[in-house]
C-alpha cells in the first residue's frame, strides 16, 4: 500500500473562507496564503505540524529572501518546492524502501498507539478513553502526526527510553499570523547552519561538542519506529474516523541519548543562558501545595525580555539566549510589515518521566510597545504583593496560605489570560488585575468571619479589602503615609 505525505490528505487545516479540509504537504505550502491555521484538535499536533512545515520550507528554499522586495504576499512560489518532487521517496509512510521518519533497524514490537500520548497504553489509567493495545489502532494520518511529535514530546522512561533533544519537553512558543503563510514567514529567519533533516537521514544525531544545525534540532528523532502493515477497514482510536485502514502495531524503541546543551531551540525560552535551563510546564500531580499548570510569571517575563528593542536586528550567527527574533515581538526584527505575528501560541506539556500528565495551550496577543521593559519589575511586585495577602487573611501565615490556595489558581488563570495587556498597558493593566481578587476575597471573608458582631464585621471587611497593591509607587507611598498619620492622630486622641 502506498501513502505519500506530499500528496495524501492528512494535515487538517482551516481555510480563510471557513472550510475545513485535510491536505498534503505540497498543497499546505502552496496554498498557505489561503489557509487560516492548522486545525488539529490537539495543541501538540499544531506545534509539531507548524515546525515540520517550517523545516520543509528551510530545506526547500533555505534562508528567507534578504530584500523586502522579495517578500511573498499571497502564496509561496511553486518553483520553491521542486526539491520535494526530486525527493518524493523520503515522504513515503509505507513501503519496502525509504520511509518517512522511520528506521528499519528498530526491533522492539509495540502497539502503534504509543505514538499518541493521549491514548492509554500498557497499565496506564483509561480515564475517558478506552483502548486495548494491539487491538485498537491508528489511521495513517494519525500515525504521521504521531511521528511528527517525536522530536518535541518524547520523554524518558523504562525500559530504556530517552528523551528528545530538549530533554523534558519545554514550553513551546510560536508566533502566529493571520494565515499559515504569515505564521511560517514570522518564524522564518536567517540561520547560519541549516543541516540535514531527519526525513533525509533518519539516523542523524547531534555531534558532541558542536552546535546543532537547525534542521537537525527541529527533526532529530527520539525513537526508532517502523510501522507494520495496515489492516482494516476499522475505526481509528486516535481521530475516531471509521472504515479506514489502520495500523495496530509497530517496531518502537529508543534512539539513544539526544539531549544537547548546544542546541538553541528557536521556540523555547531559556531562563539561564549558561545552563540552558528552559521554561517547563508544571506537574500538577506532584506532592505538596497545589501548583499552577502554567508558570505564567516566568513565561511573561521571558516574552518581555524577548520584546526589548535590540540595537541591531541583522541576522546573527547564532540565536540569542531568548531567541528574540523567533519569538518575534519587536516590530523591526521582522523582514516585512505584512508578516509580523499577531499572537503567540504557547503550548506546555506536563510530564513526570514516562508519565504523560497534561497538555495545555494559551494564545497571547503579541504586544508591540516598548513598555514591556517594565514588565519584569511588575511581575516581581505582583508576586510579592500576593505573598503579603497570606499574613493579612489568616490568623497565621500558614493558615492564610492554605486559604488562598483555594482561590489563587482561579485568579491567576484569569490574570494570565490578559498577559498581552499586562505587557502592553503597564500599571493600569496591573491595577485591573488586582480586581480579580476582590469578588473571591469577599467570599472568603464571609466564610472566615460569618458572625454579626462588630468585631466579626470589621474582620470581614478587613479580609475583603486585602488586595494586592499594584498602584504606581508614588500613590502607594502617599497612601501609606496617610494611613500612618491617621494611626498617629488616633493615638494622640486616646
């Protein structure tokens, strides 16, 4: 059975006219100006497909045109992709010869559902999706999308599985435009060393003590996979489509240790330039105090750092620490005004070694103002003010922390949803963020002080009024001085 990813319709897309279809690689690139976005339901697939199409664009055309006159407005030229026709065999999903993202030397037989993290395998809990290894299977398009996830979301675990080149999957941030063409263009910047992608050389590995070429880092495979022959027709456990050829088993084993400290992923925020520590999603199942699923203060701080105007926006030999020209907020960092990103697509994958816990997404409007330089100090102040509430709410700090843990996730969720406004509008937006506490604090006040006595009413009001103080420092200082004078006057009267 033949199934070539260049021509088969397997990538779900949403066109600007509202039509939802599946297309092949060639059509997705040629019609990128008409396509609004990748329409996969799982955010992992949307990130994986976008990065894959970006890698194909680099492979076919190389670095973007250096002149603004060469900017493509409506579609990529067809002649850019003649390389696809010359290497068509690299994109065969099945067959005896060369296969896409597969290695015939793989020897460990596993269920094909191992390719999709949301489908339970082995002794994992079934939750709301029931699946039986080697009885349920995946259609060919789901298998292709599962292969695309391997460079991004592979984790370590038993018996000898190793993580991908980024280690524990970090939080990925991709700039988005108003069309697939604009999205690809926003991510398409000059890179010194492109290298060879894994669909040409599936056994490509990063070289020790050498910087990792772009196409190697984007496509290096953390697993050796060889799909077995399809059977059917049957229903796909992945997408739910019925009467399709499905694959129930495959060869699936680790590709060895790939994690590299010399790889600068263009869609990752590194918190430390020396240790290459990347921002990662939190594990909600970890013991201890309830954690937020997304570390939004650090995320927002990293985005703000990337948004700071740079003195020189010419292509660099290596991407900067925060890969600012990929995150793409500074307006002058883009090759054309028509292809600046309108938003940032953020995807976090929470894991604990081999346990796939959760995946979440967030879309943030891309800020375009220099006020982002104040964002880091505002974030630090917000965190400090929120910690002060613990002592003001409960009879002890420990009690206050326990009480606020019941409402803080909901508050932080609503505040982080306005992340772009916090970056762009400064103090006014942060003052508005404090109002998210007001309604819930009044509920806590009624719970902690339900009585009708004067003391109970006063304590209830004191708790309800305990909000983070994010006003400009001059106003805060003035209020503190006024309160001090009032206390002093009361003392004199007594």
